[in-house]
């Protein structure tokens, strides 16, 4: 399965995955493997949950990972 298809398949569960002690590692790995366009897509699926997620320990870790991979250009 291509990464884009995988992201689409799990998009409605990303917020729940980030809150899970184990599944958040999968999200962090996914973000690390994505290109810039795919990362923006992942972030887009989470934009309505950002505040809620970054106030959780697991969410903070996942968003830190996304920030590390952001383009600086």
C-alpha cells in the first residue's frame, strides 16, 4: 500500500492514534517517512484537534516530531 493511501485510510483515526501510548509511535514514524506534502496532509487531518492533542503527553511527542520535519524554506 502506498503511503498516500495509508494516510487516507487512517486519517479519521489519527487523533486517537496520537493519544494512544503505543500507536503514537506509529504516527511519529509515519511522519518521519513522509515527504513535505504528505506531512501537510497528516497535519491537515489533525488541525481541528491540535490544541487538544498538544496538551497530552503523547500528542506533544507526535507534534514535536512533525515540527522537527517541517521545511525551513
